[in-house]
């Protein structure tokens, strides 16, 4: 099927990524699918990122660079959406690379199935293994496997983390599906999930690419590794926005999943803090404010942890230390 008449806008927000942005751009330029524009949105970089992008743009007129003050990834992506001219919008993070066949397979999957959203799962790779993994990744010659999912099934897969597009990088959508929808700029973690949710909830059908054809670089500057109160609240607030909308749509199963996962956000952040830190105190205050909403949907175990979080954070910390110690001892016994 000839799909090269379909134009793809590739949106890449970038902030201080001078060591990786060229590799990201090169992976796009190496695509088998050639009908695209690359929209790089510089979010106020202070290193050599802009110069590297300008050098790339001088060699290929499909590359466009937009500039703005540092406002975060949501603001940058919104600028890209406003400038995009493609039939399809593809999102890529500046520290990731994509397989040479990815765009072609995603466009074909959407066109052949008359679907509106698609994506590939990201293959996470720590920086220390990047170069070895990259070569194997780029030379992957397995045949692409694409499955079609009507809206209700796509939505269920999304909520149960069985879809490939729970993160933004590697996700493609029809431009007419997105319309005027834009990223929430008050979220800096979870903004990608919520944007995908908003568009999927419009009734979109989807295709899933089985292969992991987006290579995600894991490093210390990944924003998803922040666990202070602001990071917790962005995670928690995203889930609140989703559960409230799902309650309006009378889909209590998905609403309750989000409420339960909101408490999971607290647990993940709590374990990376000291139990009586200022950040944890603010997190516990949030739990107290939402107790009537979140507590009733939790499992018996999580209800117990919830109460420990509210009234005995020191004991909750000791509980997790004990669990982690037992896991290490069990792993050590298996190693012998």
C-alpha cells in the first residue's frame, strides 16, 4: 500500500541535550518513510543544543526549529502541535532513537485499518549499555507485527498497561483526532499519559506495533526519576483528572484503577524519601485530604499501608525496608 502521500509531522521537544540530539535526528532521517517534517522545539537550552540542531537543519530542509523560553515539555509540544502540517503527528523525545522502519509501519497500520492512534513500546536502555544495544536495535530485521483494536478494547488495554502508547515517545495520532486538544502545562510528569487518554477517549480505534522500535535512553536526567512532592503531585493529579472523567462517563472500573494507582504513586515516592521529610509530610497531607475518595477502593493490604502512611510513617518505612531486605536475602539464596 502506497502511503507516502501521507505527511507526518515529527515533534521533538529538546532542552540541553547537546550530547544526544544529533543521534535522535539521524534516526529520523534514516527512516524508510520519507514524507515528513521534523519540528524541533528548543525549550530555552543553555548548552550547544541549538547549534547542533541548526547544523542539521542546514543539511535537510525538512527540519524546522522553533524557539521559546524554558517552559517545560508540555509547553514545547504544544508549540509543535500549533506548527504541525502533517496528516499524522508523531512524538519523539530528544534522547531516544527509532528503528528505520518505524514510521512506515505505523502509517501503514493506521491507513490499512482506518485507525486513529498507534504506537510502539519503548525499549529502555541504561546509558552504560547504549552503544551495544543501539547497534542490535537498529539492525533488527524481524517482520513488523501490527494488531487492530477497536475503541473499547484499546481503552481497556490502555488502562491495564497492555497498549504500546502509555508514554509519548513512539506514539502517532491522526491530526484530525487531536484537533484543538493540547497538553496540560501544569503537569510535568504524567502529561503524556493524560494527553493520550484525552485523545483515545474521543472514541479512537487503535493499532499496536508488537516490536519495541523506540529505544529509550535511561540516564540520571530523566525527569521521571524525580520523587519530591511536586513530582508526586503531578503524578497524583494526572490520575485524579482521569478518574473524575471516567466517573462522569460511568466507567467505575477505570476510575477505581486510577484511584488505586494514585496511592501507588505515593508509595513509590515515599520509599525514596525519609519518613518525616517536608516532602513526605505534604504527601501525607494529600492522602488525608483524599481519604474518602481513595481509601474505599484499595485492597485490604493497601488500606493497612494507607493508615500507616497517615498515622505511623516510621513504621511504614520500616515495613518497606524489611520487605526489601527479605528480597535481597531471597535473591542471594537463589544465586548460590
